């Protein structure tokens, strides 16, 4: 008796939709060139496993709420991004570039949880047990209570999860595991979706948190179908330059908390260490009287953070001058350039402009508008801002300065870091509580703000002659 021939279907990498033939554009999500060929085989073990325990509907009024305290991790920065800790039964996806430190961070978290919470299962589909042991010794992890498994068979991983019943499980990575009888190999659209669904169902039924790492494409997106990001509870990104030492953990999705928090870590010989004062890190390498530099207090969730916005302007030889934005929103940068030229008379249209946020941080909120404008004006005039000056404010198209949220907390961080003055919109001054030792300078328009923040040549010469201290 001959077997039925295996037919192929085409699945979208973005949304997971299936089609019987290849098309240039996905009929479901509308993305171009995302359909990939996937062999259609027999029903996968994931489908049978998921359908083995059907549920029954209940009236919403009959559903009772149970208290599930969060699992506090040893890392305060990780807890901050998660919203206070791991929620039991949650599926957390951690993405990042190769070598950024995802495995290191999760192995450190696993080792700490194993000492305080109970058995933890760490599954690696990319490293052997000896490689994991070498990394654990380098990180100073004893490993008592931490169970490690080198496996790529999803069915075997589920079996070990049932046998051990860990308090927390870690899968490194979702693209390296697969159901042996499923269609396609590890990392394919179908396998990633089925493995993700199996882990999600297991976590919800057992009330056990699972942390999963995911590869990132060259565009900076998580590899695999977009349905994986939709099905998990939390999506985190570990960002940072592999040549640098600092890493930022950001939340892109969180069903149990805010997505605006950020955790800061430093890669050291002993692993990833927390950075309790990111503002000090952001300002550590800033030179005194730096030209084209402005300090802005931005809000990362509930945390005020001081960042340095740098601007460089040079005469352009191109018909269309270049605009480069690193860490700031390109749309807001173009708006600030237009307002500076139109309302404040700063000649920028024939200049190549590069704006950067030092240290790999981001300043994408409207409160950074005034800092971007001051940095640009400082670069054009080749003159530093007034000593000890910071700025926070939104710029309108008419050149007016508008107030921003959480201004007292921003000023509190500036005062804590030793700043003496901060330029803010005049409309916020009457009701503003200014910390001791800090002076708030109000300006109604951008032109007034430039006059206050950029001293005239006579005032600069006079301040240079004054003795220090």
C-alpha cells in the first residue's frame, strides 16, 4: 500500500497564515515576499498534545480569582522590566542579537532561583552540558538545584518537564527545538509555532513560568512567525553593542505590567551586573564644556534617566544634506530642524546633521525636543551650553515651548546628579516644585530658550576669566 505523497504548503513568516500556492504578497497580513514553502506531513504531536485536554466554558461571574504572588528575581533590573517579577504560569520571550548575553543573563537568573525557590530546569538546544558547565563556573554558579538538559526534541523536553515539575524552566532557544514528527526542521515557521503553543499550554496548566530565548534577524526583529510574539505573555529585548560593555533590557510586550521600563546591565568577567544608577553611566564620559551636547532627563517608565544628546553639523556638499538619527525619532528630529530654521533663524538647511544619544540609550519622547534643539544650536555656533545646564520641553510648530509630564521627578534626578539649572517651558513654572540647589529657567519660545542656554560671546569670555570654584 503506497503512502500518500507529501504535499507542500506556503506559510507566512510574519503572521503564520497558510496558502496552497506561492504568492508575492501574503493575502492575510499584506507583507511582501514572506511566504515560504513548508512540507505538509501528518498531524503533528503538538496538535494532538494540545487537544488532549479540552476545556469547558464558564460564566465570567463564576470565575474566582486566585492570588498568584510574583516570583522576585535576584536581579532588581530584571524585576523592574517584568513589572515586579515573574508571574506564575507566564511565558516570557527574551530576544537579542547573537552574543549580546541572553544565555548568560538567563543562566544567572536560573542559578539564583534554584538556590531560593526550588528546582529549575535549564534546557539548551545549542550547547552541550560541558559548555554550560564551563559558562556556569565562569559566572560563579554552583548549580545546586539547577538541572540542565541538552535536548532539541520537544516531546522529550515536555516529558522531562512533567517528571521534574520545576519551579521555573528556561528554553534556550525556541529556534533550536522541534517535534520530531512535525513538518519541517527546527526554526521553521510551523515548528516554532507548534513548540510555542506546547510550551504556552504547559505553563498555563501547571502554573510554572517559562523563559524562552529567541534569535533576532538582521532587521532587529525576532526570527520566526509573528504569531510567536502574539502568543507569549511578555516580550523582552536585550540590546547593546557587542564591543561595548553595557546592555539594555527593554519590554516590548507585557500583559502584567508596563512596557516602558528599562533595565541596565554591564557585561563583566563574571557575567552581567546590574547598574543601579544609569544616569551616572550615561554622563561618565561627557567632557566639560562639550560643544553640541545637551543633557535631557527622560522617563523610562517610572524611572527618570539623564541622557546626553550629541549633535554634529557640518556644511554639506550634497544636493540633499544628510540627516542621521541614532537614539532619537527621525520624524521629531526633522520637525526640530524645521522649527529651528523657521522660528529661531538657525541656519541648518545646508548642513549635514548627525544626532546621537550617547551610551546606546534612547530619547524618543517629546520632552527631548528642547535638548535636541539646544545641541544643534550649540554645534552650529561652536559654543557649549551654559555650565550645569539641562533642558526638558516639547517644541510646537510655532516655536512655543510646551510642558511635559513628570517634570518634578525629572528635576529631582537632575538635582541628585549635581546639575544647577534646567531650562523648562514657562507654562510649567507657576506650579512647579523645584528641588533645593536647582534653578528652573522658564522660556515661552524656543528663541528665548536659546538665549538663556547659549551665553553670548561677551558672557562666555567673562566666565572663562573667572576663577574656578
